[in-house]
C-alpha cells in the first residue's frame, strides 16, 4: 500500500479519535477530498521543480504513533533554549507531553490545539481563524488540515505579551521507527500584542520522521511577532513546513529560519498583507552538507499601500547538498509605495554542491521600490590566506568567513540567548570550537 | 633566525623567484627594495606560505625549523607575521574578535588555554595606545571601509598583539600620509628587540628614514643583485633603479 492509500484508509481510524460532529471536522473532510484529488506534489508542478518528495514517500510511515514513549527532561535539556525562562509546548511522537511542557492561561493562552478545538470557550477563535489562510490549493497543507488535531494554540489578547518566549518542540523518539507527524499550530496575536516563538523539531536516534507541519499566524493592528525556526534535525529526518501569516495595519512579523539539519527540508513561507504600514521580515541561514536538500519557497503578497517586506537568505552548501531559493513577491495595483527587498546570497563550498535560486516578482503598481539580488560564490581565497597567516587554521578560518557571510542575518536575532544558541549550532555544524561571540 | 637558500618559486608556469639567498639574524632589520615586478611581494607571500606559489627549489627555515611543508597558520604559530600590502576586508568579523581568535588559535597550537580575559584586555589597551588606535576602531568590521592608513596601522597593531619572531612588512608605507607613517614606524621601532627580526619590503627609501635598516638588499628579476648598508637605500633614492637594471641586463 503506498502512502497515499495508507493515508486515506487511516482517516477512518483517525475519526475514531476525534470529535466528528463539529465544524472543524467538516473542514478536515473537505481538505481530505482536495488532497485526494491533488495527490502529493511532483516535480511537474512549478513550485516543486527543484524538490522531489518521491523517494521520501516510498517509506513506510506510520500515520499514528505506536506505544507511548516518555522522555525525561535531563536527556533532552540540550534541545530547549532555557529550563525555566520559556513557556513550552512539547510533543513526543506527535503526542502532547504535559511532563515536558509549561503552558499558561494567565492573561494569554499558550496551550494545545486539541484542547482549543474541544473547549467551548475557544470555539469562536477556532471558528474565526482555523484554516482561514492555509493554502487550499496546496496538497500537503490540505493533508495536514485533514488530520489536524494536535499542535500549539497561542492566543495573545489585545495589548498583552507573554512574560517569556514560547518554545514549541517536537520530538520523534524511534518508538515508531518511521513516522509521519502533522502538527497544526494556530497563533493569534491581537491588536498591540506581542509574542516571541521558537519552534524546533528533533529526532532522537535513528528514527526516520517526516514532518508535514502547518502554522497559521494572525497579526492584528500594531502586533509584533518574532518567530524563530530551528531546523537542526538528524540526517534521517525530513520536514515540509507550511507557514501562513496574515498581517493587519502597522503590524510587524519576522520569521527567522535556521536550516542546518535534516535530509529534506522544504519551507513554504507565505505572507499575506491585509492593511497598510505593515512590515514583513523573512531571514534565513542555511548550512547544507552531505546529501541534504534544503528548499526555501517564500511568497509575499502586498495588497495595500505603504507596506514593506524584507527578505535576506544566506545559504552555504558543502558536500553534495542542494539548495533552493524561490522568492515570489506580488505587488497589487493598489499597493503603491511598497518597499519590497529580497536578497539571496549563496556560497558553494564543494564542487558537488548545487544552488537553484529564483526571484519571482509580479509588480502591478507603478510607484514602488522593489529590489532583488542573488549571488552564488565561493569562499574568498585571499581572505582565507589572510586569516591563516594570522595563525587561524584553515577549517576555523573557513568557519569564520562563513559566519561573517551570514552575519547580517545573525545580527538581527534580538534575543541574546537565542543568538548564542544559533551561533553555537553553526559552530557545531562546521565542526569548530571557535566561539563566534569571542 | 630566517635563512633562505637558493629559493626558486613560480606561479603557474611563470618563474618569479630565481634563486634567493638571505639570512636574517635576531635583532636585525633588513630592507628589501627593488623596482615593480621584481618579486618582492612574491617573496613575502612565499615566506608566509601562500599556496598559489610553488616552491620548485631551495628552502626557507626559521630558527632551524624548515617552513617548507608548513601551512600558513603553522608558520604563524612558528612566529612568522606578514603585514599585507593589501589587507583583506572581512565584514562581520570585528578587529577585536579577529585578533582574539588569532591569539587563541596560536595558543591552542602550543597546547595552551585561551588567554585569560583580563590579560587580553590589558594587552589590547597597551598595544592600541602604542599605535594611537581609538577603542572604537576595535569594534569595527575588519578593514571594512578603512582608509589605506587605517588598514596599515591595523596590520601593525596585529603584529604588536601577536608578537612574532619574524615580521615581514610588505609595502607598509604605501597609502600612508606622513603622520600615519610616523605612527606606524614608531610602533614598529618599539616592537624591535634582540630576539626578533624585521624584513621591510619597500619600493621607496622614505620608510627607511623612520625604520632604519641594518642591511639593504636589492631584488631584481627574482634575484638579490646587490646588498649593502642603509647607504645603499640613499643611493637608490638618488639614482633610481635604472642603473640596477642596466647592470643586470
């Protein structure tokens, strides 16, 4: 039985576990129908031209986790930003782990999607926001919607901000050796509210996890959202991350994506601007090695005047890794005075590494400032010799130059602990002990 | 200290150094002069271990240690320092971080721990005042947007921080106005000692008014064609290089 058939037949078993008499389930069933028609994306689709899921889909993924596996905090401590200074929504093999989590309902709601769709007090929020901006033409998003049940639910009411950042962490333990995980996150940030979120997917040991994640983020007037995606999973894990953001007047949302690990990584990042004076920020640092395939597919839709978007993606590819960057910017006719900037710079460290980079600008307004630039280069030999001649060994000198190359993006991480963690992850990936916070 | 014997080097198929012999003893300052294209900068790069150049014959040793098979960083650990004619701009790495990394990597190679923070700090203070370097300068990205003079001063500052046994100053005077030249030369002179040596590579005699050499060599067409005392530099300043060329055609 192939994965497609397996998913469809599993849906009946899934219906035994969830409430099938609410609107959410109507949405699931409609999504499943769309997925059935669409099937998994293939390279024939323009958006998937450089990324193939075929070999991944041949694996015998379990749709539901097997026996329950508990993790002790000390064994997974390293994957969290902080023991006490963050809220935590933690899942183990797709199941919520109350043991590792720290949720809150004190002024803000930081809890579970499964709880939110069950409880009447959240019904109006779910009805208003769930699956409202997720792309219904995208098969994987529909697949996630069809099985949507567990994930993070974050609601920040007007003028509130959680007292500390929120970590959303997914572990795959290997209790189920090949597992499909489909987390669904709903994040609503009301007027003048703020939130900082860190998301991480981590496989432990030899488990082959395939995560198909969907996150919907709504940022209302003057809201501020800083979202950090740490993609530093094992070389056996793969992820397709579908993130949809709707922004209203004067809101600012930034998404940083640090893609260091994972066999196949695809980020579909979609910003929909629904107001004026909006700022949308997308930044990424990618370090590919071995046979990794890392794909960033971004979309910004400017629909109102006087808005901005800033994209800056730095990619460094070694080994036989493949990088893809596709950045689409649409500026509607009415969206005058738009400032849209896009930058994608790449370094190829080995002869066998590849980068495909493609800006896609569709501009219908005439009074706009849009710029895009992509570069593909190599490490500067003169700079390398300069550093070496000062006693810095070649490996460390290369690492320092790569770090310098990515520095514009790294600098924009405002949280100091987070910034240090990212730099440490980069040093670890590059196999150097040089602290970049010298 | 530095001993170069019958050194031949080429880049691709072009032979640039054609049998150099040079011995520099501890405490000495040697100047290497010569017209453009004579191989001065190549000699500096070859001593520092640049891979673009292939040594086809001869050898280079420092205090008896053969440098031939060493990588550039290993030569630095052995005590070689090259002040670049064109220092490379590295945005995103501050002067301070760069120098700290350089010092600690050298210590690591010698089996030492990182330099303690207070020691590092006082060293930075001492050496930056020696070269009249503003503290703000240290937190700027390495050489990015630096004027020619700032770049050269930064090179000598690195030299002061790294305390090499052998410093090669490649055209350190180019791009310097007279005030910057004085500061740089003053810094170099303060770093002179009986246990280290300096090789000054320069086209003009000007720098040698400030850094007075014990020996002057003229490099022409890949060979040292003349050696003498500091008076040789005055002679070159007066007569230009044509007579050297004429003598060696």
